[in-house]
C-alpha cells in the first residue's frame, strides 16, 4: 500500500507543483493519512493473528509445590488455590502476570549427564539403592521426571581413566573402533534409566577429545588440536559411536561438536577457533552425518560458556553452507553469568535453538554440601536461561561418590545426589529439589509463555504443557517472606513465598 501511494504521489506532483501552496499541503496530508491508515491496519491484522493463534485456557485452580530453607518442604504440595476476578493488578502489590496466548520456544527436556563416574558409582551401590536412584530421577510420581541426558564420546575428566574407542595410531579407517569400555557400566546404566523413564530419554553426546593419535600434541589431555589430515576420520568417529550405541538399543538424539573448545584443560580437551569449528562442521562433520543417514541428528556448536557465545555462533551460522547442518548452540554456565547472551543468539538466528548442555558446582566439600545457595544458583540460572530461549537444560553428573568423583585428574565437584559407595547411603543436595521444581512440572513439548514480574526479588518463568496445565516457577532468594499474586486474564490468586524458597504453581 505504501509503495502504491508513493508511485501515485510522483505522478500527482507533476500536476500540483505549479498550484497554490495550500493545495499542495492538502494533498500531501491526505496521502500521509492514507499511508498511516494502511500501515496501522496491517499491524493490527498481524497483532490479531498473533493473539488468535492460541486461545487463553480457562484457568480455575492452582496447586503450589514448595521447597524452602529451614522447613521440611521439598517439592511439597502446600496449597490449592481458587482464582477470583481481578480486572486490574495493583502496581504496588507483588504480582506475577501471565499471558498464555503468547507462546515461545518448545521444551526438549530437563536432565543430567550419564558420565562414566555416574555409571561406575551407580553400580557400586546396593541394588535397592540403585532402584531408588532410578526412581528419584526418572519417574514423575516418586521422582523429578528427568527426560534428557548427555553422555561422553571417549573419556572425559569424570572417567576413572583416559581412553578412546580406537587407540591404534593411523587407523583412519577406524577398523579397531570399539565401545567395549562403555559396556561395563555406562551402557547398562543408560538402558536402565530409559526403561525407568518409560522407554525414552532424549540423549545427546559430546567428545572431550579425539584419540591422541589424531591430535597435534599426541595427547588426549592438555588441549592440542585436531590434525587437519584426520578431520575426515574424526567425523566418521561420531558416526561409529552413534551406530554402536544404536546397536545397544540406545538412540543418540544429538551431538555437540566439542566440549569446551576454548579450554586447555589438564584433562581431555581439544581447541577449536570459531573458524576451525566452522570449517569442520561445513566440510567434514555435517556432510558425513548426512551421507551416513544421520541427517536428523541434532548438531550443536560451541558447547562452552555464555561469555563469547554470540561470536562463536556467528562464526558458523553466518555461513548458510555451514549453518544448514546445525540445529543449535549449546552453552555452559561457568565464568560469569552473561544471562542475556543466549537470547542474543536467538534474536540473530531465530531458526536455531539454544540449550544449556552442562552445569555443576565445585569444589566438592562435605563441610559445605548442605549450604542453601547451591539450589538457588541452579534455579536462578534456569529461570534466566529459559527466559532467554533455552529449549533444554542439562545438569552435569547425575550422581557422584563420597569424594565427588571418581575423576582421573582430581577436579572433584558436587552432584544433586551423592552416593556413598562405602556406606551405601544417598545424600540429596537441595539442588536436586530445586531442579525438580522445574523438571517435574515443565514437560517435553511445553512452551514458554509470557511471565512478567513487577517485583525485583521474585524471579519467575512459566510454561504451558501439552496437557494445557500451566507451570509457574517463582524464586525468592531473599531473607524475607512475601505475599504475591498470580494474575492471568482478569483472574488472580494470592499465595505466599517463604524466605529462600522456590515455588511451582500448577494452574489447571
């Protein structure tokens, strides 16, 4: 409409340029008004389409589940609340405002990592404790309903030793490739978890290092780089891994190119610049996956901290020939918060996903294991990540032993469940319950909805699940309890947030 009016105006100008000035202003004003009306109509139509895409659910009740400091509440059902009419929220009263007609990213899942350390620790526990671990993680009725997992290709720091699936130098045809090492602990642990979860866990895999013979430093540890002449063999290594796990009945949903590609670690590590990752994805890994019938495998780049996440995404995704192989960008939470950066990646590349692929707390210490801030750290990060477009959230080790291991380089850390292999007893950190306030109620296929807080001390996010229930997670990290409302489409309930607590309100 704007273009048509502009073309007409050029023709009219020829005729009016000699006319009185008042006539000129009259005509140009009429044309401007027509343009504005057309543009406003177009915007209104777009807004109407957006609003009408999803219908507002008829919310009647809310059940609140709470985990709180200095109480026995651990994902405990506390209140059943009924919504009443409230046309206008009070600006001064703490309120979480929802709009379920505006929907955003779809959730893949929430879960943790099936490392060698987790699997080895699991099988050193008594059978009844193994059953408890599976129940507590992978069921919803008695646990927190994990639905996503990560595992390592070759060894990582949380392995009892350093190893590769093909340690024969120069074996570029990968004739000697074997996952025999994983068959003792890790494969059966993953299979047991899948069974407990009802037959499916969304599992992705990450390499910490290629075999030593493929690297410039001839060592799986201490950084180094992939040798250019071995890029093709390394690309086929991923395919070998996926097919070997598939043969064991474990489907691999996705891959990351490299764990922490900018970190030279004392453990397994391998360095890629943005250009090197771009070139490997574009010319080797992407084509190899596609040519091997694995084009549906979800490939994630970066898999490192939020800090330079945008630059690393841009390095690959600006090139359509490389971007076509990439599903999304993985990120970790270490070295600063930088909460906005995943959202910036989404804004720049809206067709690609962002997902947190690793998070853990460290160093391990029994002295500090029950400190309350551990769980709050998880919840704060999860809320910010989801509000910045994360489609999934994957913690690090599912379980660790009484030393925060096993770990072949000594960088011991915490896990939500600590399993003492000497006493056979489990310790549940409050991080287990804080993560559970999300994973138990925000299910695969859920979509984030508008969730607006008018109080700076109440952090919140909200999702509508495939069954049309709405889960609202509210975090209070302060020393003060607080009453607040949850408001949606002219209705509200009033509820209570304890000091240092997290609440999930399930709206039906």
